[in-house]
């Protein structure tokens, strides 16, 4: 893999040279929100940033990484200390403004690398708005969706909640181990919810607060987190992200090739 090119680490003169070569900008987005007693508040943006950096490194010269957008839509976590949130309209507007700024520099392909499920709907709406208004193509990847099939296999029918659980904690161990408090995972929490509203595969959408799901803010069994598992998951997400990005950059996308 080549060296990742971070936009913010260059002067304006250097940035002009980067934009002359760049064909894809990666924008990490996440959240500053509680992740139980064992993961730092910056978990979502840390995972998203690490994935974006790895994808950009795999792509090489055509890709640049924008500064991470740390704040997300986290009102459902506000009853836990430390959570900071944006309103959906605010988040969406910031994404649109960043994309339009990149478009002004000649970048017409953006990949939003998202680390927080609460951002998904707003990113989708932002992408639709810029396609309509300035005809810029914005793609969006959320790791839990991209590798959902692998997660399901690893969980062996236990169900993955993807918030401070064994899956997300394993990813953190592999991508950003500095955010993990190794001695603090709480007890396993598998909320006994009505199946039709149970995250992450609810068939009916109910705006549940996280304190209604878990007393300490975590779900699943973080004590089962494993570095090897996290590495497999991270590698798979990055590989799929790189494969998608290469197809995304081809002339004639989406009718180019099978991923």
C-alpha cells in the first residue's frame, strides 16, 4: 500500500497539486457519543477514519482523505455523559457544504466512510441533494452494512447490535486500540425487545433511546472481543471498500463491472 494523502496536512499550493491528480475524496464521518464503560467517546470517528485511511492507501494517487467530521446524530445517547450531537438537518447541511467545496476544486467523486449508524439516513439524503443540485456523485459506506454477512457468520445466530459489542470492540482493537479500556468491559447485554423493533434489523422504525436498551450504554458481550476477529472484519471492510471505489471511479459507473 502507498502513503495516505491527507488534505489537511498540505499547504494550499500543495493542495492544488493534489486536486489536479485526485479523482476521489474520502470523508470520514462518525460521532462523539458514549460506547459503554470500555470504549472512548471517539469510537465511531476513530474507526471510520482508520478505514478511510486504509482504503485511500490501497487506492494510491487518485485518493485523498478529508479531515474527519467527528460530530454526528446521537440524540438517542444523550442520557449518557459525554455524548455530543447535531440535529439531522445540521449534519446533512455540513456534509452537503463539504461536498460542494470539494466539487469547487474539481473532485466529482466522494466516498463518505461512516462509523455511526445514526448518520445513515442523513448521509443518504445529502448524497441525493448534491446529485440533484450539482450533479456530484456521493457514495456512502457503513462498515456494519458492508460486512454484514461476515458479522452474521461470526456471531453464529447470537445477533449483532454493532454498538460497543464484541464486533465493534474487536474492530477497535484492530484499527484504533488506543481507545479501548481493556479492563472495563461490562456484562453482556442482549435486550429482550419486541423482535420487530429490535436493532439492528428492525422491521418497524421506533426512535428508542439507548438508555432504554442498556444500563451502561453497551450491547452484546464486549468481553468476547478479539483482535484476530477485528483484523478479519477490518480487512474485509477495507478490501470491499477498495473494490467498490475502483468501480466507482470507472467511466460509465454503475454499469461497469460486477464487484
